[in-house]
C-alpha cells in the first residue's frame, strides 16, 4: 500500500548494459535493495537516457509497451517483458508541475525502454507499480534539465519515486573490453568530480558540462543528463545527494548511483558488501 505520509527518495542509477536485466552483480544487488528500501510508490517516474528526442514528452498510455531499443544481444534479452501499467493522470501532474515549460503527452510512440526496465526488473520485479517515462530533450542545455528536475521535486510528496537512469561516464567508442572493472584516468577524474559536486552542492551539477573531461566522459550527453534531474531535485530540497555505489566497467563507463532522501541502511550495506558477478556482454558494435 502506498505510504503518502513519507517523502519519496529520488535516485540516479548508472544502468550500464541492458544485459544487467539478466545478470546478478553488485550493481543489480543495489537496485534490488533500493526497491526494498523505499515506501511503496504510487508511481515511478523514470528519466531514461534512451528516450533522447528533440522534445520534452511524457508517456501517457494506460499500458506502456516494453521497448527493446538495442541490437546484437542474446534472444533472452529480447524476451524480457516488463508489463507495468502506466498512469495517465501522472502525465497531467507533470505537465502542471513544470509550467511554463511545456510537456507533450505521448499516447503510443514510446513505452518503457531498457534504461527503465533493466533496472526495474530488479528493483520492482512484480511490475505492479505504475511507471511513466519522461524524455530527455536533446535540444535543451544542461541548466534546463537541472531546472526541470527541481520543478519535479514536489512529486516526492505525492508518492512518486523519481529515477534518473543513465551513466555519469558513457563513452562507447573508447571501451576496452579487457578492462572489465577498470576506469580510464579521464573517466575516474570526471566521475570523481561529479561525486564531489553531487554530495556537496548538487545545484551546481550542470557546470560539469564545461569540465575539460566532459567531452571524453559524455561525447553525447544523453546518459549524463538524467543525472541532472536528480541533482535538481536534491538542490530544490536543500540536501546533497548520497553516493550509493560507485564503479567502472570497460574503462569508459561509470556505474555510479546516488540518492536524495531517506533510505534504509540496507542499501549502503549491500553496496559495500555485494560481490561482483561475471558478466557476459555482446560485441562492441551493440547499442548499450
């Protein structure tokens, strides 16, 4: 049952490869612990890197489809379905919350992409909580995304769990398939700067787009921008983000996760103690 008396946390998840939907590793263990550590949401709003279009839009269908927005992966991944219901009323609440910015209602062109369901199959495996996605507007600058996150902060008091899903560092062209759990120097530098800002002054997170390492860390900003929504929520609440888990894979991806708001200590325990499992990922021409 939804607990409307508690403010929901907001979470940024470094989602990495869609294969994480099928894997069990130290990152998916934290996603599972997040789901177990929050009050039952009225709904989940996900800002996913994989709905990156030249518009700000929100899914407004009663039953969003599971979108398999990738190629080159095993059939088992294409077989995954996440049949969570939508919540058209939440689309209207979001449109009201972000005024005078405008949000278009999507009644069928999108659904739930792997930036959403690869995380939620671990966090909310029963798929019984309504899920709505908000697009990342490719035509707008970082400050816009930070500000839009701040406008969404009030949803936390209405039982909505906001999740930003992307990666602080995401450079597919630079990946080294032999560097399974390693990060390049520039990836570590940028990720550590992001952690420093997120855990102290999240309202300044958009300034990371001017950092000298940004061009390598986010050659396209689609995976970075969802982080700004959660940073904006934290800044609006006057609180820093808390680091849940950190790590790197293939040199040029960071798996950093943050949370704003109260969560049970079990998440931190899992993040500290979970063992990494072997991953079996597809060739480097795949879309992750």
